[in-house]
C-alpha cells in the first residue's frame, strides 16, 4: 500500500520529517489536493498506476514539474521511475512528493495544467521548459 504524504508532514529521502505541500492547488476541472500527494519514494512509485495520465512533482510546497504519461509502455509509473532515476535530469530527481491523475487524454490534460500554472504564476514550473 502506498504511503500517502499527509499534510503537513512528509518523509524526505533520508527519512526525516519536514513540512511540505500545505493546502491545496486549484487546477482546471478539479483540485490538486495536498492530501492526494504521495512521498516520492521507490515504494510509492512501484505502486503508482501503470496507466496513462498526468502527474506533478513537488519540492516542498512548490510544484516543480507537470508531466504526462501517454499510455502503452509509457505509464505514470514508468515516468515517475525515470524522474527518480535521474533519466529526466537532476531538476526532478530529488522531488519530495508527487500527485497523479489517470486520464485517457494525457496530452490535453497536461496542457491544461501547464496553462493553469503559467496563468497563476506567470511562468512554467521550474523544471518544465515548454507547454506540449
């Protein structure tokens, strides 16, 4: 069973508790709830859906990356594993938590989330370089 990162505490990579992901984040067609985030651990990643969808990576209470898994061999689980392994660069490798949502339309849902973030913050998450 995955370990849920319950606000206001979450396990860091070295096992210490710190405060992260406080509150919630309004996003198109729903709310990204902090209580729906998971510690970015191998155990939780192995229990992530092997399906298409979107996900957000967090460093503390900051969304640092929004991504998609298009399905087939590219699943939420495989994408999270790639980030944790460092295959997607060091910017996302040491994220502390993640949120995920399964969807049959990951490309358009990712675009919605990135446009929402840019509209709210005037920029993309620090580890995203573009929309789409």
